[in-house]
């Protein structure tokens, strides 16, 4: 009788523990802080390419419009930049120029929230420089080969001379 009672009690306790383990994370979910996020969080592009930054608010019920600031802090929508388009938090930069490099800022209209994103411009070595580098490497290899061949030639000649000297 006693054993059965304690068994029942134990199973109730275990059930409650299991239930709290399963439900705990759901019930204790922390209220998320409202933040802005940009995808991608940074970019490195070449001149002439294009890039698209998508800014979103983690609080999807907040419908406050988002504005993008140019890398000098001016609102892009107020500038006459034909290569830049902006709509619903999506900033697109076409035909990227060196002058586009910098930190862009996505903010809510009230400026209560903001997130920064950096655009870097990088240069690919041109085919000409690539070709020159390859040519330099090849010339270097040929020189090393020639020096080795010359050295062997001198060595064998010296050996022959030595052998001749021994014979006489
Ligand atoms: C989300 O936005 C709504 C509408 O602006 C606001 O009432 C709410 O407090 C915000 N939630 C958080 C977590 O900031
Ligand atoms: C930012 O740059 C744009 C484009 O070059 C220019 O029109 C604007 O006056 C600048 N704003 C500031 C505050 O320097
Ligand atoms: C904006 O730029 C375009 C092209 O550079 C030019 O034709 C136009 O007059 C400019 N508009 C203003 C308001 O400056
Ligand atoms: C981005 O905007 C926020 C709010 O307007 C400002 O505090 C911050 O300094 C800005 N950052 C840059 C790099 O302009």
C-alpha cells in the first residue's frame, strides 16, 4: 500500500518536472528588444558592381518607416544620386564608384533606432598585372634552370679535367 502510494507520488513529481523542463523555455521566453538589422551586415564590392542592403526591424508590428543615410549622414532620399535607389528599407547601389565607400546608416524616421553597415571597395589585380606577375615567375624559373644547367656543365668539365690530371 505504502509502496504504491509513493510510486504514484513519484510519478506525479516526475511528470511535473518533465512538464516544466519542456514548457520552461516557452513560458520564460525573454521579450526581445526592438532592433534594426541589415542584410548583408557589410559588403566589399568592386567598382562597377552593385549591392543591395535590406534593413528590417526585429519588431514586425512596428511600421515606422526606415530611412537610409548616405555615408556623410545626409538622407539619401534628399540627394540627387541616380545610382542609389531606396524603398521599404532596401537600399540598392548600382554601378559602384570609389566615392561610395563608407558607413551607411539605416534609421527609423524618429532616429530612435539605427544600424550601420560598411561598404568597402576593393580592386582586383587587372589581367595585365596578373600576366606580368606570371611572366616574372616564369622568367625567374628559367633563370634558376639555366644557372643549374650551367653549374652542372662546369662541374662535369672540372671532373673530366681532374680525371685527365689523375691519368697523366
Ligand atoms: C513593437 O512595436 C509596437 C508598435 O510600434 C510597439 O507598441 C511595441 O512596444 C514594440 N515592441 C517592442 C518590444 O519594442
Ligand atoms: C553629402 O554628400 C552629398 C553628395 O556628395 C552632398 O550633396 C551633401 O551636401 C553632403 N552632405 C553633407 C552634410 O556634407
Ligand atoms: C539630378 O541629376 C540629374 C543627372 O545628373 C540631372 O539631370 C538633374 O537635373 C538633377 N536634378 C536636380 C534636382 O539636381
Ligand atoms: C547613424 O544614425 C544614428 C541616429 O541618427 C546616429 O546616432 C549615428 O551616429 C549614425 N552613425 C553614423 C555612422 O552616421
